[in-house]
C-alpha cells in the first residue's frame, strides 16, 4: 500500500494543498516553506492511529498550533488522504477543531473503501464534542483495519545522536529477530565500508543493563579497540540510522534532509543506494524526502514527476509540480538540481550579503 493523494486545509503552512504523491517524492523549497509540516501531516495520522487523537494533538502543543496562521482562530483543520494497494483505494478524511477547553475534537471523519463507508460527526450540533477518532477503535480484523494499520507503518527514523536508553533506532535494531538483524547489519556494513573505508565491522550488543549499543571497529585502530554510538560522528550515525530505517518496516518512509552531515559523494549516490535497497525488499516502500541538496538532486534517475516544490505565498505555502518547460529541459538531459532547485531559493537571496 502507498499514499496516492494528500489534501490539507488550514494545516500549518497550508491554507490548501492538494497533492498527488508518487512512490518516491522529493520535497524542495526554502527554509520554513512547509516541507517538515507537510510530512508531519502524515506523521499526525500515524500518531492518531497509534496513540489516539489527544496524544497526537498534545505532542504538537494543541490544535491552535496546527492551524494555519492566516486562518480564523476557530477555523476547522482538515486532512484527507487516499491510500492504494493497486487493486483497491481507501480514502480517509479527518476534520478537527478544539472545544472551549482547547481539547482536540473531531468535527467530521470518514473512512471509505471496499464499497463501504463509516463516518462520524461531532460538535454542538450533534450530541457534543467527539474526542476519539474511528481509527482508534479499529484493529487488523476489522473491515477497515488494514487501512488503520497502514497509517501505523509510516516511519520517520531518528537521524541524530541518541543517548537515551529505550529511545531511537537502536532499541528497534536490537528488538529485531537475530537472524534478520545480522543479515541487515551485514548489508549496512558493506555500504559503510565503501563510504567509510577504515570501518571494518559493525554490530549491535547489549550492555549489562540491557541497553543496546552499536559496536564499531576500525582497521586503523588498535586490534581490540571498539567504539559505540557515543564515539561516532553525526554523519556516521545518520547513515546507519538511514540505512536501517530503509529496512525497518514496509510503510511510507519519511526522510528529512538526509544529506545533513554526510560527505557530498555519499549524498550524490543516496537516491541510488535507497533505490537499490528498496528493490531488495519483499514489499517496496514509498519514500518521501525533503532536501536542499544539489548533490542529491543531481542524480539523473530522479524524474520531474517525483519533485514537489513548496512555494511561500501570502497566507502560507502552495505545492507546485514541474511545469512543461521543466519537463522538456529534463528530457533533454538536465537534472532536477539544474532545473527546479534554483526555483526554490528565496527570491531576495542576492541581497543577503548587502543587508548584512
């Protein structure tokens, strides 16, 4: 299954957004244009399905923090999504607001597929505010359970130093079945040995308290010297987390600026690396990547249809696709980095040095 379409209304940067999502998409745009917020709409649905509406809203500091800044203070917020498995399409729509106590509540909700529809409405016009979504009551055995379970598979791996036991990607690595974990680590090790020629071994072990740690050996260090994640650079940790995240699950994978702290030669091959790893999976994952990287977008395998450009306008941002001229230039051999990335620069960048 994959996300085929996303519609947002009054969600953070977006008064409205109506976007077709391909199996792989690259989100580009200036800082604060809404790349993170667009991806967070998908994480929000995941959190609603997994932890419930109240927890998802609280994690984002309330409904008022989700509402577009140009919208009325009491305006409804809407997320609608279409999910397909190539034989059937499910659609889900959630309209939310807050009550007088600022608690998140459902205004309208609808889930449709397999020729059936379930829905609910809340608010003063009905029996009162509704604080729980339909997603929260579904399980895998219900008719719409597979759709709710799909939302739970949306993942966004942590790509920074993580020193807190029990959090981040290391516990997920450790909890994976041993045979699967060893096979995945071997594949990651081979990639790392190309990106980091001095690396000789990658493993994961648990300490006496049961907390998992990376175990990394380098060929140019003393024979029995090993390192754990606390000794590794952000770049090394990022690439380990990124590659593990590719293996860890089958739902949509959301990657925010994966190029950060990585060598530009590694970034230049990142799209190919992720594509090759994805093809090795039983079920290929949908991958949505936000990026500013010219090195990443110079990859000639990225099609014009895979790029979504976020454009700040009055009242928020809009999502633009490649136009006919962009497509023509790319058919003639130019890359996304040459054709579309320059359009994502802030319009007054040339004045920056002068203003300073």
